C-alpha cells in the first residue's frame, strides 16, 4: 500500500469518529484523530485510567466486543502510521482556507497547536440537557451522564444513596450501573408514560436486540429492588451542605405536577437527565447549516460546507450503533471526495442508519421533558449558575422589559454570558423565558485565554506536510 497523501482530520474519538477514522485509514487516507479525552472511546466506551487497575472494565459496558474490535483496529492503524491519534486536545477553531483547513487546538496545559487537513469530519458528540428546578445547584446533584462518567472513568460512586431521575433511555444504564457498583437506589423517576411506546410498536419491534437490552436493564432493577415511578418528576432537591432528599410528584395528562401527590425521598445523590443536545459549535463557526437538534447533513453525511462532514450525535442524537453506521458512511464519502472515486456506501450501513434513525425518533417522541416543567421553577431558583441569574430575573426581562428572544434575555440579564456560554443553562433559560431555542454561532468552540491567542502559531508554522 502506498504512503497516504490525502489528509483527513477527525474531531472526536467516540463511536462515530473511530468508525470514520478507521474506514478512511483502511483506504489509505492519512488521518489525524483529535480528541479531548485521554483515551479513545467517547462517553459510550469510556474506560477507567490504567493506573486504577480495573480488573473487569467490561462489566461497565454492554458492547465490549465491539469496543475491543475498534480498539484493536485503531492500534494497528496507529502502529502503521496511517492514523495519528492526538488525545487531550480541545479543538477551539477550524479555519477554512482556499485549499483545505487549519485546526487550532489546545493541550491540557493550554499549549496551542495547529494542524492542516484537506477534509474535516466532525464527530463532536453531544452533551446533556439540563433543566433547572429548586435545589439543582446543591452538591450531590449531578447529571445522569456525569454519574455514569464518574463510574466508568473513575470507578467511583457519586454517593451511597441515589435517586436517578428525568427522562430518556440513558437513565436505565445509569441506574443499573450505580446499583451494581454498590450504591443503594432509592428510586428511578421517569417522566415518560410507558404506554406511549405502544404508538411506536412497529418501529420498536424491528429492533429485538434493543428490546432485549431494555429487558435486561429492567431485570437488573428488579434484582436490586429499585422502586420505579413512571409519569413522575423531581419537584425540588433539599439540603444544606449537600442534597439530603428530593421531592417528586406525579404528572397529569398535560405534564403538570399533580397537587397532593408529592412524596419526599431521602438520598445523598441525585443523577438527573432529560436527554442530549448535539455539540454544534465547530460546525456553526464553519458556517455549516445547523438547527437546535443537529448539524444538517445529506445522505453521505456531508454538511453544506464543501470538505466538511458530520457524524454521530452531532448530526442527530441516536446512540452508539447509529453513530458507528454514520461514521462508516462519512468515512467512505471522505475517501471518495479525496481520491476522486465514486462513493461506495455499503447497503448494510445505509439500511442500518435508516432503521436506527427511526428508532431514535421514536424514543425521542416518548421521552420528551414534561411540557410544563418551567412552571415549577420558583423565582429565586438560579437558572444561570455562571452569572447568578434567577428565574425571576429572566421572567422580569420578558414580562416587564419586553424581551421576546433569547438574545435579548441574555443582554438584559447576562444569562448565558459566563464560562459555559449558555451551553448548560441555555435550555433552562429558554424554558423559563418561554422563548424557542436558538442556534448560536460562536467564533470559538470553547473559551480561549488571550495569552493563547497571542502564542498561537500561524497556519504556515503549523502546517503538517
């Protein structure tokens, strides 16, 4: 095989990024795989650090064989020089040049680097949707994915007595994982109504493996005697130095907390999640078309910016299997673009993508957050933690100052102007304000110190020939 000359930069080493990188490298494309994590795998295949000496890390995963194959193929391509894996780097800007791209990164020590590429594939994943409620800022209240990351990556429990709450399929592996690791699960609180699955029976029945997986989680919950409350939601978390209890309530048909159904559950940890949102910052800065749910792509995972592809959760949240299929399709499309060949997309990958997208859409329709969740957010509840903005301040901006969109709310209250730049508080502020979510285009994908900008090499200094 001849030495690779075409250069592909893949941002993100989760399932989609790995599948794309491996596919491209197999077809003699030189791949630079850039990832913020110290190890490949993303959140789904997150591994404990080697220094922790985990004896059975596979116990934390239900797709270990798939991960093992991906890892072995990655190691082989890295050893052969076809993939350059760069962990611990944050890509904060991608510059579109007349010919190709320049990617600007930061190391863990805030050292700037630049890399050149002929094509870019964005596999930047997703982050959790955070909806505020009274007490959500207490120590011990974490996101569901955060609790899972602590367990998978650090082999630690966020607490000994946990409540897992919110809505979405992520709650099941989080609850069973915590219980298997020794935490006592006081309750699993799911806002969705299980009967809603009946409206999607045909779509769900087409995925017996997924149904068996869900049944396995249900069986583990039964073995650990975890109380499960459906059509319920967390109304508030209570405590002084740490969360000590939560109050939950049943939901009526309209998604409102029903009066006189509140119950208090003691716990020292609350893991809460209401779904995922795609990371679209890099795509937006490049000028790719996005909407609040995804980076918009075509049948080959191409964005509307020539030379830029997107795959996985960034192109629409749908799980690891869908991300693998999209990554392979994107990788093959990149190969065709760089070599001038006709795209050769495997029919099995395309068929799998179509079916898994339908499955993801069905789950999304069932697991929507309660329609009137914002009504239970008291005026003194912080909705923007970075800038200490309360729900009352947001409502005042709308009702008294005339704010009609999120940008105006931000200007009047500073909600979203802090370190996270609205990534965490955005959905909460939008819900409390009653404004539709907006697609935000930021010049940089993450905050960058001025000292880094001053030390950033020019494109010619960082070009990798």
